[in-house]
């Protein structure tokens, strides 16, 4: 309630000027933000309440802020960018309540063997071959187009769509939609961020192999296999590669604003894959507890134990560390399985050293997350494999004409055997 009174008192104030943005940031990071912004920051603090401060910040300095937050606090971004003051002060929407039964084991087990760690590795290599995938760079824009075209090549199904979402900067978010059948109005989101960052911004060498080519490559493989198997979910599934995560979750906040707030789409679950290929801890998958859904996290525990063979543990970021937080604040059950304990995370991210060398030149760790995401898509999406795929991937009875053909062939074989035996006796 206090936030509502505070917002009402502030709405009469002038909005941020054209080259400024509202950001929300942890109070503990205010000295870091002040060091980046200089003396101007003292007059730009809008308000702070509890652990979070809201302030205006020069858009041109957001890159420098991201670098400083990583260096001083080991945080990826570590702040949210908001278009309006109302959005900055928006309360977290109560979480949607759904059930999580496990009843698609046959479908999950039919799909999991098709996941290929080598394909994930190859996709990481392709994405990280870019000089960077920075959200304002030409190479960042090309990465979006490349992924869109790749996804369009995964299927000839007319009902599956792939589109770019423009945010007003070079890089777009990429969205693939597999429509649902009986519950199409309920939507599941599986995603990760496409952009990368390192000191130098638009001119930086930021391969981003782990952060987050690994996550994109992981759910790219999930999408490929589900389409190859002609999976027909009851609920609609959207695969989303977000732009501009590294500069305040800007892409995912924009996606959530469009889908949930404007289009009123009922998103019932979101899974974020941000860094999946560096095994820095003694367990395989670490479920992030903060800015996520406790109920959906337990669903993920059941999926891990039932389908993946992976070990798991609990951890926390301590801040809104990736795009799952955008869905969480909108009331969507969100989860983020992570590659290691946060304290053991890949220390080469946001540098030119974030390459596959840090993951021993393979994607053996990432494929564990692909298994989890596949199980998530099938068990939450429900549905079955299409008839076309079943006929090509399973053993099916032969038709009547085939049996007649086989019977004729058998008769010829028997006749030949009798003739051969008679000729030998003669």
C-alpha cells in the first residue's frame, strides 16, 4: 500500500527525458550506479523503498552500468529498465495457480533419445562465432535473423509461426509459436536471451558461448526435436530468444508487456534457460529460488527425478538475475534452472574468454537441461505426437497389401528352396 501512496505522490513529477530511462536497482548497488552516473545521480533518485531504489538513468550509460554491476557485484545486469514510472512501481501480480500432473511419460520417453549434445555444441559454436550479439550491434541483429530463419526451416507445418519482435533497437526478440489444440488459450514459454555483452559495448569481443548461447542452443534443440517428432501440444508453446537481457531485461520486459498486459494472453508457465553448459558445482542442475515460483519449481524437481537422471540442488541469485523475473512480476509461474551454484558460476562471462573452452569443447552439461526442458514442454503442454511422426519413428503394422506382397515373396522363397533341394538330389 505504501508503494501506491508513493507512486501517487510522484506521478505529477515530470517523466524521464528522452535519453533517460527509469530503472529499479538494489539499494546496495546505488554507490556503483552513482560512480557510473557521476554527481548527477543525487538529483535523479526518484524514491527507494526497502531493498529497491527507482531512479532515472542516462540510456547511453546503461552499458557501463552493466559492466560495473558485473565487476562490483558479480551480477548480470542487476537492474530492470522501465518505460514508465507506473511500471517501475508496479506490484508483483499474484501467481496463477495450475496443476502439475505427470501423465505423459510415454511421449517424453519417445522424444528424449532424439536430443543430441553434438547439435547443441554446434549451435553454440555458430552463435559464439559472432564478434558479439550486442543488442545495438549489426551482428546482434544478424543473430536474430539467423535464428528466425533456422527455426522456419525446422518444419513445413503451416500452423507453426516464427516472427521477430521489434523493440526499437537493432536486435529483435525471436518468437516461435507451436499452437495448442484443446487448450490453445493457455500458453507456455521456454526461453533464454540472445544478446551478449563485454566491455566495449557495440565494438566488444563478446562471444557469449555460455552466456547465453548455451541456453539458446539448448531450447533450440528442444524445439527442433519436438517439431521433428510432430508434437501436438494441448497448450500453446512459445520458444522465445530475448533481446537485450544484459541491459536491464529490456527484451523480456517488452515481451511480457506486449503478450500479458496488451494482448491479455494467459501465460501459465515460463522456463528460463540462461547459462546451461558450465558445470562448476558438484550437482548438475541448480534451481533458483528467488523471483521464481515455488510450486513450479517443485514440478521441475519431479521432472528432473523422473526423466533426466541429473542431480539437483537449490540456490538463489539474490536479485532479478535473468528474464524469468520479468514473467514473475507479471504473475506467471516462472523457473530458472542454472548450471552451477551462483557462487561457482562461470567467471569468464561478459569477457572475450566466454568460449566453449570453458566447457571442455562440448555440450554434455547442456543436454541435461535440454532433457528437463523437453519434459517441461511435454508434461505442461500435454498433447501427443502427430500421426506422421509416429509412422516414421515407431514400428507400425504393415497394411493388407504389404502382407499380400510378403506372402507372395514367401511362396517364391519356398518354391525356390524345394527346386534347389530337388535339383541337388537329382
